[in-house]
């Protein structure tokens, strides 16, 4: 079978991504623009498409009669029209469980950098501010410990549970938020609004759905009476960027540490970029998932899935 990889450039160069067993013709592109004609040209005789971020809509899927499988190199599936896949008998696979170490570790990198103003103090060392101050240490923004702080987790899947374990090792109290508007399912969960009201840090790990689109908005931000730090390693659309930026600027919340944005890559008019110099704001470019070990694990899982699919044909 022929497989076409549309955006190999979303992986590290150091990670080897060989063709899965059963793939006899393997064509790899570093990047593919979101252009209908280009995608069709590159995939016109493909049995399998590997894609991370290239959007494959109904028009594209219907124009590829040889297509049998779309294998995403990610967990999120919102870049592909799943109904069109069903209509044209195209299987749609994702990969799960590969970033269960990478994302939680990245979560705490963001959390600690914001609470201890890491980027801010790095700049104070390199721009000469510390030298000009003339003291043996510089500490004009408080350093905040994790111990004894309350962490509210929204989205309690594998990642959220791993974050829970790490948080407890730091001596944090952890609250698992029940779905908004629902009664807690058991004693492990806490009412959504209570989590908003009582958390010192809120960490987002939920999928982006109709229910979670702009879950963090002007209304929910107003319920955060402890002015928490918000950490987002979920999806950019879970947060209303303008409302969040306003909340930081108005000292309604402590800060924002995020790996994801509503539009990726970001553009200059993203309201979040107005916060770039804030000592408790830190950004990363949607790479929390992508430690080298996580990428290698992802490809191993993907290869097994694809080989099994081919073997069944």
C-alpha cells in the first residue's frame, strides 16, 4: 500500500519515522500547505494518509477514491471530517497514550516558571537589570511555592491523573472538577464552580468540544475569587483569549501559562501576546506533547496500528 505523510516537519529531525510494515510505497513531505489542489495532487493515489495538522475536509476525502485510511499523528481528531470518512468507507485512526509523561512534565514546567517568574528573572539577568540593582539577589516579584496550594484540574483523563500524582508529590491539594453544571459523580470529584472559587492554580486538560469551547470565559473567570494561575495544555479554544487577557491585565487572575492558542501558529493580533512581558505569563508553541521519547512512542503505536490495518485488508 502507498502511504503519504503530509507534514513530517511536525516531528523532531532526530526521531526516526520509518514506514510501517506493509507500506510498500512511502512518500514523505516536510510540510503541506492548506491548499485543496496541492493536497489532492500529493494524495491522489494514496491508500493511507499520515497527517498531524493538515485539515482533511469532506471535499478532499471525496476526491480521493483510493483512500482507505487516514492515520493522524496526534490524539485530537478535529482536523478531519469524521462523517465524510464514514460516508466514503475511510477508516480514521488517531494515536493516544504517547504523551503521558511529556505533557504532565510540561505542565509543571509552565506552572513553576509562572509562579516563580522564571522568564522575567532570566531577562533581568541577561538585560543588565540585576547588575544595575547592585544587590546580591534580585526579588521584586514574589516567588510562590507549590506546597499547600490547591490545584484544580479540569479534565481528569490519563494526563490529568498523572498531573495529580506530581502535584501531590509537591505537597499540593488537588481537586478534580466535575463537568460544568453537573453534580459530582462521586467523592473524588468537586463541583465545577467550587473548583473555580477555591483553586490557587487551575490546570486545563479537557478536550475541545462544543461543551468546552470558551469554557474559561468572562463569566467563569469572575468566579475565581482566589485569583489563580491558569495553565492550559488542553486546546486554545477552551479559553476565550480576549477575556483571559483582560483578566490578567485587570489583576483578576494571577497569570496564564499556556502551550496552546485559539489560532496556531499565533498572529500578532492575538490578545494573549499583549501579556508577553507579564512576570507570570509564559508561552510555549504547542509542543508539550513532543518530548523525544513521546514522539518515538507515538510512532511505535502508529506503526503497529497501520500494520494491523494493512494485514486485515
